[in-house]
C-alpha cells in the first residue's frame, strides 16, 4: 500500500502526480518511466548526506543514527544502527524487512513452564501507536456455584435503565450497600467507552494495537476451579467466566481483534486463598485464535515500531498478599482459614479425586505455610530475571506491568531506586480501584521521580474506592488510552462517562524517556 512505501518514494510519486496534471498523457508516460529509472539508479533518491564525519548529537543517537556528517554546520544522520535504515532524514524499519517472529509456543505441560520467557516479538509499521490499559475489571455473575450469568443472576436488572440481563456486576467493596447507578453497571460503562474509543481511532486509521491488563481479572476469586482439578488444560477454553465476563463484554466486533497482554492479581489466586484456578488463566492463552496473552506468572515481550522499540516486563507482585497463615484472613492468600474454607470451598471448587484440597500439587503451594515460601521464591526468582532483563534492554522504552502500585514495595524492593538505576520509563498498575496518573509528583510522601506510574484499577469488576458521579466527572472508573512514539508517551485518562455515556477525558500526561544511570551490581 502507499502507506508502506518509503518516504522518498512518496515524494517521488507526489512530484509525478503534480507533473501529470500539467501535461499530456504521452508525456506522463515518459515521466513515469524516467522517475522509475531515476529511482532505481539513485536508490530512491535517498542518498545519505555527505560531508566531514562528526559526533552525533544525543538527539540523533536516540533516533538510531550511528554515523553523522556535517551539513552546513549542523550534524546530519548519514547511517543508522541495525535494524533501522535511512528513510529520507529518518531512521526507520519496516516489519517486512525483519526476520519472521517465532511461532507462538504450544500448550505447556505445567502452568510454570514459561516463567521468565520472552513471548514472540510484535511489530507494527507505525511511528505512533495507541494502546489501552485497564485493570480490576472482571465482575461477578453469581456468588453461588458456577459463577454463571443467567437471566436472573444480576440483582440490578430492572432497577437501572441499562440492559443488565445475564451480565456481570461489581463485587461490593465498601461498607455500605450499592445504591449508585454507576456502581451497578460499572464494568459495562467502562467496556462501552473502550469500544467507542477504539471505533473512533479505527475511523482515523489509528486503532489500538493491544490492551494492557493489570490483573484482578475475575472477581470475587478468580476462575472458579481448583488449581489441581485434574482436568485437561484445554478445558479452560470452555470457561463460562471467560465467555461471559471477558469475550462478551469486550467483543472482537466492536473493540477489535486485539490481544490482551496480562498479569495476575491477588483475586486471580483466590483473593483470600491460593487454591483457585489461576492456572486456567495461563492455559487460556493457548486457545486457538485467541487474544488472551498470559503465558506465565512473569514474562516479557519486545515490540518493534517504525522508529522505536519497547520492552514490556510483566510481573507477579502477589507476594505483597502472602502473609503468615494465622493473620489477616480477609486479605491473606496464605490464610489457614480459607485454604480451603469460606469463599474457597472445595465443595464448589473440588480438586482432582484423591488430591489434598490444600495443595496445588504441580503448580503451586502445598499448604498455607508452604504458600509463604512459594510466593517469596516466586518473587526472588523473578526479581533476578527482571533486573537482568532491564540491564540488558536496548529498547527505547522500558515499561513495567504489574498488579500492585509501586508503593506496596513487594519483597521490600525500593521501586524509586530501581527505576532510577535502570531507566524504567513507565509502570502500569491496578489494585487500588481508581484511576490515577503520577509523573514527577507525589502520592502522599511517595515519589517515583521521573518514572511515570499509573493506577488503572477502575475497570468496574469491583466497586471503586470512592463514590462515582452520575455525570462521569470523577476518577473512580475508567481506562487509559496511551500513545507511544519515539519522543514521548501520551497518557489520557478516560472516565466511565456516567449514566449518559459521555466521552470524558479526565487528564492528559506527556512522559519523556528516562536514561539509565550507572547500574549497581545486581543483588536481591
């Protein structure tokens, strides 16, 4: 297509079109031949500038210039570092010129097999690209057996002027009953705004490339299955929760057939236990022609764009919720009371015949005390992998995706120090049920300096931290629209829109890239 042609070809064609409207058909044919021959002989008119070799400026180096020359007293790019090549005055790469990405791996034998693996690279022929970010979005169908939506499952059907029949509703998370209309249909409002924004961008030829999903994907306690249910992994493809709470609420037809790059939140393990079907979310990644991407508890992916690249790191921070078994039964994944127990009953979520209901056998903890050890080892192992990956990254942007905001400091990690050392540009999180963007600002006394961090936990699967406004002028529910380019990341916080479904941009933030400082010796 014309869109994929090099810049120099586009200029040649523009010049040819202008000439053709000014001359006869015979002359136009001659012009076409001349331009084609000139293009072949001159390398598309894209000869690099010539002159004395000079040092490239910091800006030109960031734009992948590897050799610069003096042109009228100013440094100009003459060569680009691989895989980029000079396209006019810009270092650019086309996906078709790169090696074919590796094939998507097959279904793992164990949910832990792909920990720390690099998922096959993604590539987009865009110098600027949108993606969405959302979290804490997967509502409840029922609190009874099966968690399946039906015509009678939603308690707000008939109470609000929205179609809630057979649709999920938010898990209550406040001391007072849900009486706010926005609360009752929060997931649907956010999903509708996402679909409307995706359609608007599609009309402009700028459709979002993917969704970043920061966890707590299914309330109240993840996929309703035991982590050791003994069933074939492909059984996850038949999950009614995936069908009704994910596929139906964010349909391909309106949101687009775009992947959801995901992490696990504490509720995906069970919220107050570790024995729920978190492994089913990993196995669902391997559904044929699916768009769910969660191959392991922690993983990474490189994304190449026309003029820049991004390294995404996806982390499991749920060590923050793994406490001594005897304490905090309302939030502790390792609770003695709930593994199994209230809200994690084996009657509803049975393990394989003859299996210990406390044990995840092949994939997870064997008992509540082992749970603490298991989550600490998970964090320690991934932290070594994560630091090494950051240190080795040559991408233009480093973006971290995790469920807990950095002030939770899982495992005692100092996120401000690590971000400064490694040049982390952006951290995308959830867990707190609200929409916030922090950049060179503080949250209380906590600051990440020049690393931007986002909380997008207002997806509507659970009631928000505060009461939402009926007109949508609040930061309780919503999602983030982010635009990547070589020079900046633009973050737009988009509200749920209220009962009228209005399009409301709550704030915009422009993030500049960070640079690494001298990296300290790796330690944990």
